[in-house]
C-alpha cells in the first residue's frame, strides 16, 4: 500500500513539473496514468474504506483532480472540465469531516460557476449556488462570478466587460473571453432595438471594439454570400457600406460614419387576424364544454 | 368523542383504539386504521408513562421480543414522570395472549415512538424508530401500510431532530424500493416526500429533482402527503427558475393545506410571495394579513413594498434588516435575484411618468451605485427595451430616453388573450368540481321501503286483486 502510494506521489510530481513547463501533451498522458493508479486506492470515494493512508490518499486524489481541472482550462476543453469537476465535487462536499479544506476549492468553484454562465445554463448555476455555505459568498473568486451573473441578468453589460480586466485568477481568462463574446452579441441585439442610429465612434465604445475595422467586420459577420464580402472589402475605401445580414443583424447600414440600425420600418398594425390560433382556441372551448368528465 | 374523557380513561381509549385496529385487520378496511390513527393523535397529549407501560403489558404477550425492547424506553420515563394518579396501578394486567397480530405490535412501537417524541427524548426515539424499521422490514402485510407510513414519518422526524438526516438516506431509498415492489402506494408516497425533504434539507436540489422526475407517482392516498409533495415540488421549481410551475404548485399547496397546519401554510405563503415577485406580479396586501401569519410574513410584506415602489435603496435596506430570517427560510438567494425585478419596476415607473428623461437622472432615480452609473443605466435601459419591459428609444448623442406613445390596447390581441386564460381556468375548475362530486352518503336508503310499508303495500295489492277478481265475477 505504501509503495503504491509513493509511486503515485512520484508520478504526481512529474505531472506538476510538466504542467509548470507548459508541456500539455505529457501532462495529459501522465494524468491518465495517475487516474489508473488512483483506482487502486480504496480509501477514495465511492468506497471510503478506512485505510491507514486514507487521509493522504484523499488529499493526493483531490490535488490530482484539481490539476486535471486547471489543465482542461488551459487546453480549452470544456467537456473534460465538466467531467473532472464532477469527479472532484464529492471531495469538496462529502469529505469535509475527513480532510481540511483545499486552498484551490473556491477558485475552482468560481470557475465552474463561470463556465455555467458562459454556457447559459442559468438553472444549474443557481442550483450550484444553493450548495454554497454563506461564508463562501465572501470569497473573492465566488463573489466575482456571482456579481457577473447579476450584472448579466440586469443588463449592465458594460460592467461585465469591465470585469474582464479585474479577474481574480489567471485561469479565468479563457472563460472571460467567451463571456465577452456572448455579451457583445447581447449588446448588439439590445442596441438595435433601442437606438435609431449611433455614430461609429459611439458604437465602438458600446460594443467595446478597439478599432473601426473590428466593428465593420463584426457588422458584416453573418454575410452568407461570398462575393458580397469582396464587395465589402472594395467598398471599404469609399466608406459606404451595405451589409446584408439575413438573421442576426438585419440592415445595419453604415453611411458617412453613422451606423443605422433597422431602418424605421413602421410595421403597420397587423391587420391580419391570427385565424389559426382563434380556431384552435374555439375548438378547445367546444371540446371542454361537451366533455363528460 | 374521546377528547373529553378523564385521565384514567386514557388506558380505556388505548384499548379501544387497539380493538379498532384489530377490527380493521379482520375486515381489511383501511378506513378503520386511519380512524384509529386519528384517535391516537387526539389522546397523545395525555399519555403518561405508567399508562403506556400498562397498555404495553396488557397488549403484547409477556416474554415477546417487542415487549422486552420497548419496556426499557418507557420505564425510564415512568421514573421521571411519576404522577399522582394511582388508580392506573390497578390496571396492571398481564396479557393472556400467546401470539399477537403484527399490526398491534407495530401499533405499540408507534405509540412508544410518539410518546418519546412528545417527551423530547430524541435519542431514545431515534433508537426506537430504528428498531421499528427493522421489524417492519421483516413483515409484508398490506394491512400494515397505514401504520408503516406513520412509522416512516416519525423515523425521519426523530433523525431530523437530532441533525443526522444524512445517515438514513440509504435506508429510506431501500424502503422506497420495497414499497414500490409491494405496490404499497401510501408508503411510496410518504417515503418519496421524506426523501425529498431529506435532500432539500441539505440544499441538494439537483438530486431531489433527479429522484422526483424518475419516480412514478400513483394517485394520492393522503391529503397531507399531497400538500407536502406540492410544496417540495414548488421549491425545486423555484430554484430551477421555472417560476410559473412553481407558483401553481405553491399556491395549490397553500390552499389545500388544512387550517390547523399553520406553520406549513406560513412557509408556503412565504415562498409563493417570492415566486410571484420574481414573476413580476405584486401579491395583494390581504395575502400578508391573514390571521395568525401577520408577524411571520412581515419581512416579505416589506420586501413586496420595496419591489412595488421600485426603489433599490429601500430594497437593499429591507434585505439587510431581515437577512437572518431569509437565511433560515433558505430564500436568501432568491431575494438576491429580485434586484433585477426592482430595477425593472423602477424603470417602468419612470418610463410611464416621463416622456423624455436624461440618462443621468434615470441612474439617480434608480439609485444605481457603481463606477459608471450612466453607462450602466444605458445598458439596463436597452436590455429592458429589448425584453419588452418598457416601450422607449434611447438617443445616445443627447443622452436621453424617450418613451413611445402607448396605443389603444383594445385594438390589439390583449383582451382576447386575457379572456382565453380566464376561460381556460373556469373550464378547468368546472371539470375538477364535477370530478369531486360525491353522492350524499345515505341517499339510497331513503328509497328503500321499511318492512311495514312493504307489508302495507302488499296488502293493498292483494285487496286490489280481490276487487278486480270480484268485479270480473260480478260481470259474469
């Protein structure tokens, strides 16, 4: 037992050094080997057998899984992040009596919350939130994630984009970038409903682009027709651009440095009667009235 | 009927209840068992140690396992709670029976359990209930279902009072499986509720939902269990952001709950109020002023006020003032989600009252506290416009928000939709009322004739027949 444990520890040290050297391939292979070794220990979940080395086994297994989680962030693999995190969770919840709290627990929990936010799984975000004890809410990393979610829900997107500069942990960068992209789409959607037009300078500030080129590229993003794109590049010189964007950003026109959102197409009050809906409703009433319960 | 009998007749009451249980087993009628349980509940406050001991000794055969296991629990209490009622000592009769119905045995377990819980000796109750569960697992009789369901409930209750709910999760799951295999529907229902309660106690909403979605539920046998189930379902749905379903379940639970269950109704009302706030509707003042609930619902009343006005500052103050209450009710995270609603309501009020207002003023009115209030206000306003909360456009160059004219509502689809929801509700209520109809209990007996009337009628018929015969004769 002791020999197996010592083996595992040596392998783990190698993993740590490969990780620091940013050699991700070796890290991944070492990690798979370590996982096989971990199955030989019976002190771990789900067995929790009382062995003499149980506490050390638990600590070791937890550190290995924490490294696995951070590795999956560096390799930008969201599925493996989810898998490793789910394996790691019992170590945080069920082993409270057995081992002391890990220093990486809150950052990793915060990372998970951020991931759920980015993937728009708000229901699971809140379920996870319920599991946190009250004192955890004061921690920097968790507070950061929670405030982000609040700002996202309220619509204060500029706060979200500003928070990108104030991240608490370097592993957060990856998710913050993804979040920035989602937020940008949201802002664009809101802006086109709310504003009639915006100067290019203002649009740049609101959408947080650093240059005109990016803005134009973003506005032209959904262009499906390839030759339209060429047309766009040609027209850039003359500063008159017409973008055909079928689904997301219809009719964004940029003329003389002003970005026009949907041309004021006053939809005439719909004269059409929603006949299908009314037919369904009336048939429903007739059916219910005649029903023999 | 048993409520007003003097103390020394508690023993007689217990004997009567035992007789009811026996009758129920013999005739295989669940109603009698349920009635027996009700009687026990009404006399439980009057139970004293010696009474229980004498009852045990007279019901269980001497030398049986159950007797030897249960007596130590109760005899200790007897020493502590010595009362002056000496006539009861005359009732120390040993039982002559050799064997005993399992139901009566389980009934004695249940009685001791209730007695221990009332005396607040929770550890003993824990041990007794574990013993009862072991005994139950050896038996498989459908007539035991009612009693077994009660025992499961008190088992879970005694563990909850000693803060060791997590230990019994495995046992509860096993019992639930067994109940399903035995088609013991009441047991299934009770155990599902107990499991949900167990998970929700530790905030494991995810697991609770997984269990609930995978279990099959038959028609409910017990009104109380149905109310509890609706409450737990409502809570799970709230956390998962499905507010409409949650509102339905919680309102139903609050309505169906019996009037005496005031604690339960208060909890249901608290959660229902929050869910309605999260949905954007303001609960009426009368829901908070119901008799007996006024003080408990006071924090929620003030919260509703803050949301209704749309004042973020007031909201923050109320949330801080009552934060301990919210933590104990486990609604703290929901309150945090309400911030968004407060802002939305405030914004709507502003947009209706002003035709044009600058964004700095909007930020000031909403008490938006941050480094860049104007930008925040702009983003929030644009999001609200997109979500359809307010009808306006923003002019970025001049930095103001301009409200659009609200047109004539009656020329749109709105009245049609409102009517449709009301019609659907009325039709549903009608169907449910028809389903709940029952014939008056003895209506069919009025139709039957008594023996005398029958004799009279037969006599009359005979006379009539004779008359007709004579007439015929006369004619000839």
